[in-house]
C-alpha cells in the first residue's frame, strides 16, 4: 500500500488540515500518516485559537513515522510558526524525503491567520522549505505573500516563474480558485526528468458553492497521493484537480456548519 505523510494542523471541525488530508488519502486508497504541527480550535465560521506543538516534537513525530512507515510522498500544510517550519525542513533533509508537496498555508479563507509569526514563517518557507519541495501550491493571495508584492497588475503566468527563480524549487502550481472567471485556471511549471522547464494550464468550470472549507488542503494532498502512486507531476495535478472539482460539486448542497462548509470527500478519486 502506498503512503502519504501529512505534516499539517488539526482542524477540529474536520473539513481542512490533517482531517481533510486523511479523508483525501482514503478517497485515493492511500495510507495516511500524520505529523501534527498545531491544534486549531475552529469551525466553518472562523478560527478561535491555535496551540502550536513544540517544534522539536514535530521533528520527533516525523522521525517516528519515517523510521517505521516510509512515506511515498509528503504533504506540508499549516506550519504554525517559523520554528516549526525550520524543524520540518531539517526533518525533510535528514530523512531525505522526496515527492514533497508544499501548500504554503498562512491565512484561512475566513481571513484568520494560521501563523503566529507570518513574516518569519514566510522567510523560512522561501529559504529552507521551498528548495526541498517537488511542488509549491500557492493561491493568488499566498503567491503575493511569498513574492512580497501585490499581484493584480501582471500576467499571472509570470508569478510561478518568479517564485521558482527565488527559491529554486522544482515546481510551482499557481491556483486560480480565488479568481472570478467562468473557469478556474491553475498554472503549473515544473522541471521534467531531464531538467527541462515545462508549463501547463489546467482549467475546470468554476463551481459555485457556499462550501469550500479545506479546498487547498484537499488539492495538495490529492497531488501527493498521485505522486505516491507513481504518477508524473502533471498527471498527479490533473487527477487531483478533477477530484477537487467533483468534491466541490458534491459538497454544494451539504449542510454541515453555518459558514463555509466542507467538500464531499466521498466522491470517486
Ligand atoms: N485550518 C487548518 C488546520 C488548515 O490547515 C487550513 C488550511 O490549510 C485551514 C484551516 C484553512 O482552510 P480554508 O481556508 O480552506 O477554509
């Protein structure tokens, strides 16, 4: 059985973070292991409190997992603070983990911060984590944070290149979910097996839904599942986007929570 290790925060309402990652892995029939960075008191309406795990203990969890059940791919989500980000980077290096999908989660869609020291965390993401990542999956607001500039005046395809140049990561997927066109377009750039730079667009009709809590977590984990199962990066992204689109459609009429509810994790991957 293939395995994905999720390094992320716990979302007690079950739609995002570690819980979304486990449910996504189940949909892909991949075994999930989890290193928890922070426990978040939150629901579909907001974030009410964050308890970050001691940074060295995040490392200890990753060590315990990798010593025993080797991860075929890794998803990194909410880090919580810069110290944890540093320890995660140390673990990725020490244990030589590959197929690393980094979702640079900094702020929840409801607008609440998921990082105790956002600017420092961004610095560690850029300098230590991104260079180890197979793929970074920012949405437009996250891309603006990472590049340290507003993004509303240029062709979006140029931003992934800029991030790749800054960090030397091997791939960037800029997600278009925060746009407002009829289509949700994601831009992927990556280095192929020969080191050649490739690019591809992924388009899907935008799903109008009140329920989108955890969409980014689900997508990044779905990509990690595809990589764990041996798909090449563009194929893993294509399959993951199709899964998220179906999960968004399936979740349109779910009545779970009074705010932005979860996706439907029971659709076919
Ligand atoms: N809570 C946790 C623990 C998360 O990891 C994330 C996203 O990555 C969120 C909340 C944010 O979820 P969303 O912005 O999709 O509602």
